C-alpha cells in the first residue's frame, strides 16, 4: 500500500480535486490518501478563532459566513448529481452549524483546536462525496479514530500503527482509503492537531505505521529546489536526497515539507517522494536512506531568528558554564538552533520570542547580554560538505559584503550554517546560487 498526501493547493479548486481523484485511482497498488484542508481554509479558521478569543463575535460570524459562501460555490462546481449536492449541503450544514454554535459558548484553547479541525473534516468529506458521485469505490477513515499524541504532543506511533493495521485488515478488499492530515486526538481525548503544515507529518506517520511502499507528498512545486524559488530566479528541483539532508533542509526553512515529517519515514525506511499535482509526470524529489553524492545539494533559509550573545570574561572558561546557560533555555522550553563560542562569549539562536524576556532576565547574572532580532539562518546542506575542504573556500569566495553574525561548521558533516541579518538574506541566497551552483 502507498500513501499519497495532497496539500491545500492540490485540493483548493474543484478542478484540482477532480484531478486528485484521477491520480489516486490510477495506481497499481492500494492507496491511503491523506488530505489537507482546501487552501486558505486553515488561515481563515485561525482568524475566526482569534476573533472569538477577543470576544469579537460579530467579526467571527462574518468570517464564518464568508468561508461558507466559498464552500457553497466550491460544491456547486465540484458536484453535478442532485443527491451528491444534497449530501454535500448536509456536510456544510453540519460543520458551519458547529462553528456557529461555538459563537454562542465561551471560548477556550480546546475549542480553538475544534475550530481548526473543520478544514480537514470538510475537505475529506467533500472528496468522498465526489468519489461516490463518480462511482469510485473507497472507504473513509476518520483520523480522529487513530491519530493520537501523548502528553508531550508527541505522536504515539505504536498505537497509531496498531489501530491502522487492524482497520486496514477489516477493509482488505478496498483499494482506496481516505483520511485527514493534521488532525488528531491529544492525551485527554480532545481534538488537537500536529501544528501548521502538519498534514505532511500525518502522511509520514501513517506511512511508517503501515510500512507503506512509498510516502508521496503532492504539492504545487516539482520537488525540493536547490534554493528558495521565491527569492532566487534560477532554481532547479533536486532529484535525490538522503533522509538526513531532507530533514536538515525541512528544518532550516525549505517550506515544501513540515520539519518533523522525515523521522517517521526514516525510522521505517519508507521512501518519500515529493511530487507536483500541476505536473504529475515531473520527477520531483526522491528521499531515501541512500546517501547521495558529495557536494552542496541545496540552500535553505529560515527567518525570524533571534541571536543572543552572552559575554563573560570571568565565567566562560569555567566548566559547567554552558550547562547553566542551556538550563535557562530548557526551563523555558525554547530550543536552540545554532551555537557558537569563543573564549569570552557564547552566541545562540532561537526561533521564538515568546519566552525571550524571561530568558534574558535569567541570563543576566551570567554576563552582558546582547540580543539581535530579525536574523535569518541560511543553511547549506549536502552529503559530506563540511568534510570536503574545497567547499569552504568556494563558500568564502561566493559571499561578498554580507555581515555574517554567526557560522556553524562541523556540527554535522552535511551542513554549514550562516546567520545573517534578515535584510541581507536575498543577497546571500543569490550570491550562493551563483557561487555554489553556478546559476545567476
Ligand atoms: N491545513 C493545515 C495547515 O494549513 C495542515 C496542512 O495543510 O498541512 O496548516
Ligand atoms: Mg504544506
């Protein structure tokens, strides 16, 4: 069995949803389809939640009406038969009715998760109505029946696997199974989610859970590119990546893939393929355990990074100093991305300022603290690049007039990371495209 996951833009228009139906029915082996919400829906639901959290019920109601109108016209174009339109109308009534009931009760964190879940519930149900209209045999599997996370928000892969395997055994004549990405139940049994962009994560977890032959992630671009196509003009899709390379790229900013979505597939050696719904014959990117050839595969950028420097000539040499610093970040559950040290100072980066004031306050007794906001991490990723001497000199030659705040080299053999002020990101990405990839 294979897993095929389709993102928001792949199902975001009626003609695209029809195309997805064609793609999933044209397969040699049984398919488990994972769908995101229609593009724009989760953002709209976030906004509805925000308005409700502020007590702005009228604004929230207006947003709900607007979203419903969008779905009304979507359904009209997607479905032709009277009975399927009727069924779809019932689905819209159920989910938009639910949102309107929420308007009347008091808002809470767990209700906001219920709101966010509506997107994937709607997209999968409407897709199934479409499949039925086309007389395509399929079975619908609610993700809330098998996807779960524990008290630390970590997916319970063993439990997910047991539930899914049992369910698939019961439906072993079915060639097409449909489920939702993103949504799950938490340890209290409430509706929860795998964070924004989490449908990729669902796909990888599900693929690992059923030991799928492949986990296909269908988006609107033909694979992972060597550089950010939104910033740099000439980029190209990378044919093959190792799990480690893909994980680094996803973590350090390649938007095509949710950062956590590599480990489940990697753990069970399920190949991941990134494919393009708008160009289904394009090769895309294949991610496997196979280490690829040495050399820089890609450059990725991650924005909104904060650099913190702790300067202390008195304490830095003392052992235990770094541990004390790390403990501050641990206490505030804030992961550190980059770290560089000198004899008198240490710099670290974080990607969230939620706990920043508390962190600074607790770091102050250790020395002088300097904070640089609006930084960007630019990562070069590729097999053995940090152990291939010529790459460092090539990198140095490529970069011109860019104030580099930090460099991380040698942490992993497959990664070299630079930190620059966000205002220099575009220039740096372009210079690297020319210097490293020979593209202007
Ligand atoms: N619909 C969710 C989001 O927009 C999950 C996903 O699309 O992956 O974040
Ligand atoms: Mg996505």
